[in-house]
C-alpha cells in the first residue's frame, strides 16, 4: 500500500483502532454485514463472500468458522447447503429485532418531535426488577438513583410503573440544568460520537477528493463504518428536538456517516454482485430499504 492510497490506509487505521479497543469480533462484523449488505439483497450470503470480506478485514478462516458456529448455536443465523456450498441468512426469529435496529441505525435523525410529552418518574429504592425493565424499555434517562425522565405522557406509562408505588408527574415545561445536561450527554454517547466523527472526517475528505475506492475496499470500509456506527446508534438515547444541546455531536456524526455511506454504496454493491452470487444465479436487486437509508428518499 502506498501513502497515496488513503482508503486502504483508512481501513487499516480503523482495524487497528478496533483491535486496540477489543471491539473487532468476527461474529459482530458478520452480523453487521448480514444486516447491512445482505438483508436488502435477499438476505442470503454464500460462505465464499463472507470469507473473502472477513479476510480483507484481517480475520482468518478459522475465526470466521468459529463465529458462524456460535451465531448458529445462539439462534442468530441459519445455514443451508447446496452441493458443496454453504449459505447463511439471519434467522427468522431475529427478523423483528433486526428491523427495529435498522430503523435506528439508518434514520435521518434520532431526535423526537419537540411536541413529545415528557414526565418524571420517582421510584424509591430498591426498585423492583419489573420497574427497572419498564424504564429500560422506555429508554428513560436516569437523573438520580431514584429519578428518571421518560419521553411519554404519565398516563401512558406501563402498568409496572403505575402500580409500583412510583410517583409519575408530567413535566411539559422541563428545562435541563447542568446535572441533567451531563447525564443527557452521556446517554447521547457524546464522547464516542465525537471520537467517531474525528476518526472518519479524513475518510470523507479522501472519498470527496477521489479516486473512487475499489469495490473490495468500498465493501470493507462500508462494513467497518456500519459496524462502528451501529454500536453507537443502538445505544443512543432519542430525545425531543427542543432538548438537544448545541454541542451534541450526533447530528454532525450521523450526517458524516450518511455521506460516506452514499459514496461507498455503488462500488460496494458492485463487489456484492461479483462475490455474493447464489448457486441458482445472481443476487436479487436491492429492495427499497437500501435507497431509503439515512433519509435518502
């Protein structure tokens, strides 16, 4: 690789960073690839395509086989065989989970309408497990050991909260103070968002300046980008638009991810056409979800 090859250099840089953080697992990369690249193209990935992409990402055949076995044992993927070829798809049992995740990963924004109601929940310790589970499912922001902010009307909260002895109070005119802003920045993944933004700005600049990356590099970088972005997008707390702080890095980070993704899409799809063909013929064309990602339509 020459110094003038910015995209391969960017791929290696992100691989090194993920390895250093212990976040470069074969099974997670495979799930990212299956959900991002294969789901809109019929959902079936031949083992050869998986092995080729993982090899480009520095993951050996043995590690890929182990990861596929683990994913199958855990119910995430299903395997079929045609002759000597193996094919993989995400299991039917995780389809709804994947679709819910997709809506958050590829949304144009994480922000809720400013008109979204909000309420405070005061639940004295020790909180029953059902209460904690309900708050977690709501995406509630914990403000203190016994206080949470929920983005819903008090009378719409689950029964587990309304019958637990907790105090529920609508707070339509809420104005975050310093402590709440700090908790919100943490729940909004502020530090991680800023770090991802810094890491991928040079990638966006290189793609803007050209030349276009090779299909193989485009697919590898697309997989890494979504692998890193998915982790943040699924942990990001959605909040009403009027509560977002001026220094919140999520809008800029999401816009950068969307711009890079758009640049990588065509060459990476070319790679799929060449490497992920099925025994019965080529992959089906992408469905409408692919073109709508990040609010593209």
